[in-house]
């Protein structure tokens, strides 16, 4: 990997295209280095993972609204919308919109955490939609997805957005544009312009994850992916972008990030170096914020050792800065303690999540968030006994680049009314690559069947898995069938302007 320093330049310094961060990313995108076999396998895993979550969410309100917005935009060849017949094709940017919301709705697909946060699987709907519209085969699709993952993970390693309250979708739009450009074998200058356009139009504030968290949390990455497709389309037509987009005097670093004097270091593969960043990412076993994954596993373990939860006096979760301040009591969000809060808020409340996981000895993507579940008096009582505290050591491990030190969990102290205590800790979730039982292909397929049960027919499930597992060998026609059908989904249930 090559570490690239990125900083602001005055307009009088006239930074050449080839010296700009966006151009260096474009150079990586056009590098024809083959995709490693294990990377190819992981791309297939994540295609299955995305479809699993989309199947589970396909009847929910946000995906329904997004799908209905997309349906009028019929186009041939076009791209598929999850759940609709595979001959119902729409413009690729609208397919990416509908599918992106379905994938993101349950907060249940993959994650990468470093200087910033990300769900790199959010790239897949955009890259896949363009592949279906353009008749792209499996090998090029895999390269496009691997490239998008590489761009997003490398940006997350080097540039922190959340400290400026900017949402992580600002990295996503750029990554999707680069991945689409790589898949289409576009000229580096075209990809450079597309990256610049995508970054210019996708930064959003983190208010989407603060206070009364709404369904926009699911829409935000889909919007960035939709903008990425439109950016590539404009760049292919010869339209340019503001540049330097990162380094400009009035650009991204100077006015959205840490200011004109800031310096960032972004690692990117060197020429001929394989794009392997997807191997640094990890998926979720539980439908909740990633920092809750290990703590759900720990809650299940500790809950088994407690006979009477009413005897608990206090629970303290010692954890990282992010967990404490985003999903813990450090956020100072009263909504995180409210039994009437939305699902989107509850999945960002580790206090609620830990209480329910202890009581139920498990976690369910729907039942654990049901209003009647959140309103149980004994759960509310336990929930309100939980607080989080930042521990510098857990924060250090959260940001560590050493895989053996990296940690996203915490240490939990449970104090009982009689003065006794129960203390335990867990660094990473059981399903994490360094966890007790890392996810493998069989786990991804099981997750798909579990989440699709009662929604997607057995024959459709089998058809989709057969296609996905043979992704590298599929031609453009078969890629056009890489979706699943849900009977009766064409019926509209919401209304808007159209």
C-alpha cells in the first residue's frame, strides 16, 4: 500500500489532476490487477448477505416507499428491484435507490470501522444495478465491487468524517463511482471526474443518526449510491467536476473537514497490487449497530448466569468513545431510554439492546424491536439501570490497526442489590473474523434462508443462491436474473406526489 498525504492547496498553487486524491483513486480503479480468489469468494458472500437483509425488509415501510418511487422509472434494458419480477426493469439509479434502502433498512449487513465508520455493502446495489443495465458479466461485476470496497475502506482508514458530524455516506458515493468506473473499464480521467462529482453532492450531516432517528438512516446510503450512478453517467458524457475536490481552497478538507491546515493520510494499493480491502470488513449476526454485536453476545452469556434480573442494582458498560457517545449514555439522547422510541433509535441504544439480549438470551431482527417488547415494565426497569462509560483502553483498541488488538466490545460490571458483582468482557463479536465462530459461506447462506423464510419461496431462494455462488461464471444475461421475486409485491401501499 502507498500512503498518500492529502491537504488543502491554494488556488494559486494549481494542483495538477494527477496529483489529486481523486485522480490517484481513479488510477487504482483502472489498474487491471486480477481479483484474488478469497476476495472473489467474499464478494459472493456479501452479495448473498445483502440479499438476505433486503428480503427480510422488503415489506417494511421505508423499502416499500423507495420501491414505489422507483417503479415508474421503467427502462430497457434497466435493472431489477428486489422482490419484483425480473422482467420489471427500471433505470439503474432508481434500482440502486430501491435496493439500497432495502439493504440498509435493518442495519444488518457488513461493516468496517477505523478512523470513521462504514457499511461497504452499501456499494453493491449501485454497482449491481449498472451491471444489469449494461449487460456486464460476473467477473467484471466482482472487480467493480472489490474496487468499491477498496476505495471506501481506504478512505475510512484515513479520513474521519464523524468528528465533524458528517455522515459516512460521503465516502460511499466516491467508492461507488470508482467501482462502477472500474467495472465499465472507463478511462481514468472519466472516473476522476465522476469521483469529484460524487463527493461534491453526497456529504450529509449525522443528524440522521441523532435524536429522533427516522427512516432516512436507511435512505441516506441509497441516495449516495444513486448520486454516484448519476455522476458516472454525467462524466461519461464529458461533464466535469469541481476540482480539486478534496484539496481545493474551498473544497472538502478546507470547509467540511478539519480546515486548510489539516493533513490526512490515505492508503491506496500500488500499481499491480490486488484490491483486498473487503477482507478487512465483517458482517453482522445481529440486526443492530455494529458496536452492539459483541455486547449482544456478552449479554447472552452473562444473562444465563443470573436467576433474577430484578435483583440487579446497576449495570455499567465500559467501552470505546464511539460506543459511549453514539449508542450509549454519552450521546445524551433521552430518546435512547424511551420505550416509545422508533426502531431506528432503539438499534442505536446499547442500553436497550443489552437489557433485551440479557432477558431473551438472543436477538431477533423484528421481535426484539417490537413496541410491545420495548414497553415491558421489567425490561424498562432493567434498561434504565444501564449506563456506559468511555474507557481509554477500549478506545485505543477500537482505533488499533493491529487485527489482534482491534476491539469493538467492552467490559461489563453488573452490581446486585446484595453487593455482589458479575464482571465479564468481550472484544469482538462471535461472528467477527477473530471471534469465536467467524462467518463462512454456510453462515451467509443460512442467514439468507432464515431472513427470507415466509417471504421468498423456497424455489426462488434456491435459484438466487445458485446464481450467487456461481457469480464469476455468469454472463450479462444471468446477472440480469440476480434478484429474487416476492409474490404480490407490485401492489402499492403508500402515496406521494406521483
